[in-house]
């Protein structure tokens, strides 16, 4: 990042918009490239590309706790958790924190923290239809996905396909993973899937949670 980079723009009006979208539909999609800035997006993309190139990503798993497993028939992406330790991650975390506080003020969700990871889908990779949180677990409440792909076309595949929360067989939206595009949805309510990618696809997944950070054993 260069010395001309600026902090992401998070206004009250924009926070009102995303809160209204979650309330009315349970999900929304918006281009936030101008809010995050070119330097931050390119810095994040360079970081995940380096992790991918150096094989620092791990195969994603499904389930929770002792039931975690790698099932290639369900999902095939690779991930790396963000710790907020690099300049671009620190700036991104400031953006996520503004979203957390803003949603709490408007929707009273009791969001206490967030967690995030890079995700890489290589050609042919996908993630079958799922929800991000088990009903009643009160852990992941709101999901956010930020895409980092330059010049992405519909023929490149890898779209996020969103299903109606009232009728899970009805597709209510499709989001191409173009750079600067963000999708936001209620973690327990909105089924979604990642369609097979036809080229390498980069994104960041973030979950806003209402549980406390687990204490070390």
C-alpha cells in the first residue's frame, strides 16, 4: 500500500442501506470498491495470491468441533484465516469493525466480534448449497463476502447463488465475484452456494458473531 491510501468510507447513510437490506430481504449485494479504495483491494488480492502461490492455504472443512471434516463433494476451496497483523488486514478489520458497530446500533443484533478468512477456488472448485450457522446456535449471525477478482466475466463461473429464505428451491439472486463486490446476508436464514469456478477465484469471508472469543484450553 502507498502513502496515498485512505481509510474505507463508512457513512451513516450506507450503514442504513445495508441494515435495511438485511431487514427486508435477509441479504443484499453492493459494490463497495469506491469505499474500500483501489490500494486496499489490490493489497488484499496480492496477499491472497501470494498465499495461494506458496501453498500456504489449507483445504476447507465442514461441520464444527470434533465433527469437522474435509468433504470434497460439498466444498473444494482452500482458506487462510486473517489475524489483522498486516497493514491491509488491519485496514480491512477497521472496516469490519465499523460494520459490526453500525449493525448493532441499527438492528440490535448483539454482535460481539468477527472472524474472517481468505478463500481460493481453483478451476472446477465449488461449495454446495448451505447456511453459515446452525439454527439456534447464536454464533454466526451476519455473513459478509468480499470479492477480489479483476476483470471477472459471467463465463468465468464462480457466482454466489442465493436462495429464498421462505422457499429454498427458489433462486432469488446471483452475485458475480467481481473485485469490490460485497454480499451480506443473515447467516442462519439464507441458503447459498458457490457455483463451479472456471478460473481461480479469490474472496474474503467474514462472520459477525454474538458469542465470546473461546478461552484457550
